[in-house]
């Protein structure tokens, strides 16, 4: 199943005013990099978010959220959110804000 383009469009809209944002096709989906660091993306119907260690455990307890694992090796600090968990604009904005806050703490990559 290809990634859900309508979800990618929503993410583009949420990130449209960010500087140093690059969109790349990857892992059978689409990823968004901020200052060279992967911050979020879409894989199939899932929203993929890099939330870092502080928010990771808390967000895993939320409905519609699971650890990011598409290869059999979960990635700590990353989550996957089912559509029901990001359809609400306020919730989506909060998730994107969490991702941006974490990725801004990382050193920029060239």
C-alpha cells in the first residue's frame, strides 16, 4: 500500500511556514526533514513522528499510538499514529509541535 497522499498534504500544510524543511520519498512513504534531521512522515496511513525520549513513553500511552516499527526493529523515540489519532486539527498541531520542539534540539545536518 502506498502512503496516504491526503495525510502528506495535511503535514505539508502544518509545516508550510518552517524554514529549512525538505520533503523526501523514503521507506515506501514520505519524510519531512527539518535542518537535515528527519522529524515526521507518512507511511501507509500512519503519521510517523520523531518525538524524542521525553515524550515517547507518554505518547505511547495515548489511543491510536504505537511504537514506530516497520522492519521488526522498533525505533525508540519515534511513534506511529493511526488516522483517528491525528484527524482532529488541534491534536495534529500538538503532535507536530512536539516533533518540532524535539528536532530543534538536534544539531543541524548538511
